[in-house]
C-alpha cells in the first residue's frame, strides 16, 4: 500500500451501515434485508465561506465538527431510509392485496430541501448535546458541592468528573438497546477495516476480524479531550463566577474555544503519537471506545469493507480524471 497510513480516510458508523470519507467522495454502504449492499455516494464539497475557516487554528476545529455533523446526518438519513424501505416492502409482501406504497422502492426520496433539513438537524443535535453536557454538570456541581472548596479549581475538577460520569452512564445505557448496539458494532467494523488497511492486509472478512475494534484516531479521543481542556480553560483566573447562572453562561460562551483547543490538541497527539509520552494521551479515548464500539459480526465487517473499497475506487477514478 503506497498511501501513508497517517492520512487514512475517516469513517463513521451509521445505522445498518458504514460511511467512509475519502479525498473526493463520501460513501455509505448499507445492507438491505435481501442481502443486497447499496451505496450512497456524495462528492466531498466545502462551501466557499467555510474554506478560510478551516485554515485558521482554533477555528478550523469547530468548523470541521459542524461540517462533519451535517454530512454525517445525511448519510445516517440514507441508512434509515433504506431500513424504512425494507420495512415497507416486508409489510407490502404480508398484505399483497393492498395497494403498494407510492414508488418508495424506486427512488431515494432525497431532495435538496430534505438534504439541507437533515444537515441542519444534525448540526442542531450536536449543539444541543454539547449544551446539555456542558451546562448540566456545572449546575449539578454547584448544587451538590457549593462551599466545599474555596479554590475554583477544585470545583472545576469535580465538574469534569461529573461530566465524565454522565457521559459513561449515557453511553452504557444506550448501548443496551438493540439498535445502538448494532450501530456500535458497525463502529467497531469500521475501525477494524482501517487497521487492516494500515497494516497492508488484503481486506477480507477473516483478515479484518483479526484486528482490534479500538483505533487510536477515533473521535472518542476528542470527547475526552474536551473534558480535560475544559477543566484547564475554566480554571484560568480570568474566568470567575459568583452565581450558578454566571458559571453556566461562562461555560456555554467558552464552548467554541474548548472545542477549538481540543481539536488542536488532538491534531498534535495524532501527528506525534509515536512519541511514548504523547501516545499515552490517546489512551483515555481508547478506553472510551470500549463503550462506543462492539465486536462486529462477519456480515457487518463485509459491509464496512464494501464501503471502504467503493470509496477508494471512486477516489481513484476522480483523481485520474482531474
């Protein structure tokens, strides 16, 4: 393999499928109930107004995260649409006398308006999640431990601990649901495919299954970094508060800065992960992946391989013609 593994394409699990992002195209592969694997292929485009933002340190992280949330939501919607089509076909087969649903199996149903709506919903969901996991720990810490420390650093550390406990509890309980468990299995399959590719292995199900479902460059590391970086930034003497509401407002106002700094820290650790000291910084992300990934089945690995191979094929074709 001639490609530098450090520049490996990113992946993302979607319900009943996997999305891989290449240099020129994003591809989602989904297995239908009839075992057919279908693809959703979208050229990678960056809006003009976003291109300069992605070059500015501490700003590019926030821009990239929002862009990824929007695009990821489109691919998730495709996966769920195919699931809905399978359900409709199964219902139609059970009630053959009833009129068929209107053209649902013949076209994807994606319109420009729908794509924009899904993208906006993805961004808003991300923002809402960050607001909840930023504001609630600050409120809980203030209510439970007010007056315990005179130094604000102690309160910030407790706030970070509450945030981590909330995150772990949330991931654990949602992972118990069958749908999210399958999503996490596809997440593990995506990691295994990337690891096998980086090792120069032929991408077969047996070869891929030999690798760990944990991967150093997963976004789980970013989640942990936001907690650690947040504690450091909130502890700076310029950010003080007197009331619980001042504390929450400061946290929310600093959220873009926390995300931006965390992204830069993640870039540094990924670029220098071969250095022993910096490599350890990625371990909390690996530990978190014990919750966000599950061991995939062979058919899930096959879907992940199909998505990755299709993405590479399209990338190669576009590179040759451009």
